[in-house]
C-alpha cells in the first residue's frame, strides 16, 4: 500500500489582499431578482442625463450638409477682429481662427439634447473567493496526511452586512469585492454612477476600444480557440450582446464608431476622481479621430501624454512600412491635479562610452580600457564607474564666480560663466572626491551608483505582444501595469469597460488595486473568470504590517513605529529604492566637513611621518598607492596607515552622502515574502437585469459590415423595423421547434399572435403520430437580452390561466436559474434557444440545417450518495447546440469549459465553493508549481474532473450546480440532498 506523503516542515501560507476600508453598495443577487423587481416597479429610476461638451440648439447645425466623412470644423466663438481681418473676411468670405472640433454624420442631431442613458440595476450571478478553492485542496491533502483540517468558511461573511439589511438593496454598504460585469458598458457605467454613487470615485480607466471596423477582429466565439478570421462563417460571433455591440459601433461605419466612443468617454469622465486618469489604447487607424474626441470630452488642456508601445518584436512584411507599435493616449480629468507616479528603468553600463572612468575604493581614479567598457565584469573589485559632467550652470550667478584651488592649482570658471555651486559647495564636492580635472576646467564626478536608473518616457520600445495569449485581442500585461502604476496607488479603484481576457483586472489585482471590468461577451468573461480564479501572485510586504515595518526599519536604519499595524493596503507596499545623489545634496550635507576634519587629525600626522621617512614633501593628492622601490623601512608603517585612514574617510563620507540623499521608490519592485503565496481576492460575476431592447432596423448585419468597410453606402435614414415578435412567429411557423431527442420536432398546425402580457403567440400541434392536439403558449424573449426564471414563471401562470398545455419559452439566452424549471403543475415548460443566426443576413444564416429553435437541455448531473456523511457530484454533460453546424451534442463533457458547485446553497446567493475545469488547458499550472509541497498531485487532479471531491452534506440540505460551456452559456440546477 502506498504511503501518504509527509507534510512539509514549513508550508507556504496562501493569502489574499483585503480592502477593509473600502465598501460597495449592497445590490441584489439573481436569486433575489423578483424581490427587487417589486421595489423597482413601484419606483423606477429615471435615466441619467449627461450634458454635451459642445451642445447645439434644436435645429442648429455646424455644417450646411451632413458630412460624408468625419471632418474638422472650427468652433464658433464671439471675437473682436481687426480692420485687416474684416477686409480679408469681405474679400475671401473666410477668416482663419483656432480651436477646431471633429464632426461626423449625426453629431449635430445628437447635440440638440443631453446624452440620456438608462440605469438598469445589476444582479450578482456568482460570488467567488479563489482562496476558498485552494483551501479546500489543502484540506484534502491534509486529511490524507492526518493533519489538522479545520478551516473557516470564507463565504460566511462575504458581504459583511446585517441579515435584516440583505434584502434592502442599494441602501447599505458592505465589504468590498471586485467585480466582473456582463453587459453594455454604457449602461453599466451609468448604473454604477447613478445607483451606486461611484461618480467621481474611479482613479484610473483603461479603455481598449475596437481598433477598426472588422466584425471579428475584437472578440472570439469560444474559449477553445482564439484563431478568428474575418469573413469566415464559423468565426462569426453569435452572442446577441456582441451582435448588438457591433451594430451600435459600426452600423453607420466610422460615424457610429465615433458616437460610440464619445458616449462612453462622456460617462467615463463622470466616474473619474479629480486626480483620475484615462488611458485609451488605439492603433494608428483611428488614432487621430479618437484624440479629437478626447480633446472634446476631456479638454485639450487635460492631455497628459501620447505613449507609443511596441506590440510585436518581428516585422512580418508590409506593402509600405510594417507597423510594430500601438498607442496609448493619456488624459487626466484635471491635469493640474493628476496623480502621477514615476517609473524607472535600470541604466545599462556595458558598451556605454559615457561611463569611461572609474573610482577605486581607495579614491584613485583611472580610465577604463576598451575591454572594460564592453564588459564591466572585468573591472577591479569595488570599482565604481563614473562620467564627468559639467560644473557650469545654465545661467551665470555672481556669488558662484570665484577662483577655486584644486590639487595645487587655481581654477577659474570660463569667461562670463560661474560654477554650478557656491564656494562651500565646491569645497564639499572636493572633500567628497567629486571633482575631476579636464583640460582647462573642472568637472563633476557623477557615479553610476548615484542614480542607477532612468525615468521611463512615453516611448516603450521594450514592450511586445502578450505572452500565453488566451484571447484574440489581448494586451501585454507590462503595458497595462505601467499605466496602472503611473496613475494609481494601492487601494485605488481601476475600471476597464472592455474586459477581453481580463488583463486589466489581473494586473490591478496583482498590484493591490480594486477593479471593475465590463464586457458584452460571455466568452471573454468566462476566460477572465478562469484567469482570475487560478492567478498566483507574490505576497508583497504591506507598509502597514509588522513585517513591512520591520523591513522598512532595516532599509532606513530607523526604529519602526510603535503604533499598531492594521494591514491597510492604502498605505502601500515596502518598495525597493535607489539613491538620487546630486551635487546639491552633497553641497547641503553638513556632515562632510565634520567627517573630513575628524580624519584630518589622523591623516596629517601620518603624512608628516611619511614625508620625513622618505625625505619628500608629498601633498595628499600626491601620495602614491605603492611605495617606490628602495623606500626605507620606516616609511612602510605610516604609508599603510595613511591609506587605511584615507579609505576609511572616503567610506564614511560616501555613507553619509547616501544616507542623506533623496531616494526614488521603484513602484514596480515591492519586496515580497517568499514564504507566502497570494491568490486573487473575492470577486463577483454580475450582469445587467434582463430588459427588452427596441427592435433594430431591418438592415441585415452583413449590409452593415459591407457599409462599414466601404462596399455599400449606409442608409441615410431609418427604414423602419419589423417587430421582433413577428419575425419569431414567422420562423416558428416555418421551422417548428427541435427537441432534445434528435428525431423529434414540434411542428405547428397553426400559430397566431396572442394578446397576453407575457405570452406573445398561441400555437397548436399534434402530439406524436396520431395523438391529441395540444395548445402551446409561446413566450418570446427580448431581441438582445436574457430571459430569467421569473419571466418564465410569470408566463407559465398566464398559460395555466388560459388553459394551455405547454409553454415554449423562446429566447437567445436564459439565465442559469431558469434551467431547473421543467413544469408548473401539469403545464410542461420547454425552453427553446433561438439560433442567433436570426440576427444575421441570409448569407450567414444558411447553415444547411433548419434548426432556428432548439429546446435547451438541462445539465445531466448525478448526486453520488452512499448514505455516508459526504456526497459527491458527477456531471455527465449538457445538451449544447452548435449554431454554426446545427448539430446537437448531448451527454458529452467535451462541451463543458467549467462547472461549479455551491455545496451549501442558501437560495440567496451562488457561492463558488468547488470549481472544476474540463478544457485542455491548465489554468492552475502556476499555483501547482508554487504549492507542490502543500497540495499533492491527486488533489490538483480533482480540479480537472467531471466528478467532484467529497463534501459534507450541507446543513440546508440543498446544493446548486452550474455548468458553463465554451460559448459562455450557463445552466444551473438545484438539488435537495
């Protein structure tokens, strides 16, 4: 029998950062939606109005006709002109003025009124605490080793709110948790500002909008593949939110793109603090237009920098010049108050000709050889390289124009010039061995160690493309890291309205910032969620911790504070630092003279004794390092003692200079405790409430793609839209509903509109081959959105009252909680997922199948119960319809990306207590390496299983299982144990 591995002598602790001083508003969970809706219906929140930066009166226009392409025009202003300008205006009809703005089709009409945005509520779908998953694996390993396995329930106080306040939504504050939100960023941000009072509380925004008008270039359709190609039918996104996002962004080509950007930037500005920053990542395709919009929304006076960063290392060839860079435009809400932290790079030495001299520990200076310049490892031990820089100021100062004695010679500054410091400063520079004679003048010795770093500028040539890429558009972590570190401090809030693979959230979590990230794509959030759940970070020493204070005391040589430590993340980390020694700091150092005078009392008698023994008159700078051949024996002792004292004096002066010099903190290099491993802190997955969107124009998406790419002129006016319900009814008449069994299909004998509140149509069909006629009530979901459990329950009650036999709920998406609804009394409930091809053109809809409506199956889940105290869960698969092929996959776990269990479901929130990943990748690879001694291989292997680890039968006797496929679709089922 194999022996269990022994527990490690010193195991690594697993921790997560907490933002204890921060709070967030208590918002409803998906389970509490019906409860909250009752309150919302009685007092709905009005849309929020954002004033335009340059409003127009109704009917007023900036140009005589709508621009066919975006163009710059001058802003109107009341001015006084000269007679010459009046003559120019009379003769030419034009007058040259400044201050332009970008105009595009539709902008004038938009500026007749404020930007009006709905503020729907947000609902929490999942509460995730990655540490809880790791702790469960550690307990499993500890049980095998017969160790203590007690651990607190991290979800017991996830919210930190009194029980009687949990159902009072948007009224109370609770513990902070980071946020991942599915929905249109415009409405989500407006909801955050208006409902949750986050207006003016975001410190930094990283906005990575679509670069160009390619339909597929900004998302991917599955977690399994990021190889997305334009024009390839199987790569077209079928997510309704994504289709709507594309339509909103590109339906009128560049004109709607500019509207999309301006609307969102307007709301983003409202969210920023007065010291806040926004970073907009863009390519050269639309950079000039985006900057014009940023100038309009934020004001050109609040422009901070244009950052150029390298996006790939190897040019792949181009018709003209290969582009290897993208750009980041940095604006502040108020440039005068902008928070900015400098970042530094380490200066290179090898091969640099400017560092051509060196000082040895004994104070002697010498020139480097060519080999030593190329390879500094050849330098003598303790040598400090330096360059000599000018001792002359930019501007003449009379009190600094004097003769200075150095090494037996009087030195004057050049004619009409002066020294950079006064007589006292020059004397201290001399005593610190910082004067270098060069020709007819003196220069200052700048050691490399005085300031071994350089400040990072706006050219980031050292960046490259993202590594370990999981998403079709994914930014290098270092690029996002620099932006966040430059503009925020630990504990600050960072927002990313275009989540993608979650890079901003991942980086913000690493550096102790709070974060909110938003996306319209379920696939993007599925990838980001997995990335955050499995992330491994160093444990950086908190400045406000006992360990951090001890480290700070060791670095500064000062005793630590005797006040209690609170582990407040807002106090930051303990950072590495480098000196910033300048001539000014040396000139203002009073200890240099004291040290010099103290050692002169030792050195001068020794110099006198050496001169007496040798019969010489050496001055201090003339004493050789080695005695000449044949020197008398009496000279050896004073010679050795003098140099020993000389080196000690220089060492003490150098230490004094370093101790009193300014320092530069390296904000990207905090000290880490290698005995601890950090995982992501608690976060929630949220979504907008299901709500109906007005029917779109009957323009097909392919027409809009063609128009956006210049192959077809966009429509000049709205052609009117066919009601979405009528389209659904037409398709139902023609194609019926395909059921889970592959040969079964409901074919309607008749289908007509029904004037119900929830039921939109009434149909009849024959059950079986010669069976009775059944009446079916049809619930038609929103064109862009989700049908929830409460919608289905309400429709079912309406169907029962009208004596229908079956309710067929047709929707593009169902929330996870709706999956367990199969009947209401004798009424059978079928959930038919609409093929999102209905959004597409005929060219895209032609899949060769006729399955526009397919019944959405429940997850096939088993509870493995042997009667003992523990139970297990096994997932066999879920019926998944592939909209690109028309095929149904059933009873197959290959279609599952992840599945989660709430092992003690309270019907108020879904807590991810167990998480399992069935894809080909290994998201926990990094954590497995760090915790290989604490968690054994068998425990790690359970994370990639279709069968759960054993867990105790819950006190509430209910568990919930959520299954997520590679398209980001979720289904959930609740079980009684």
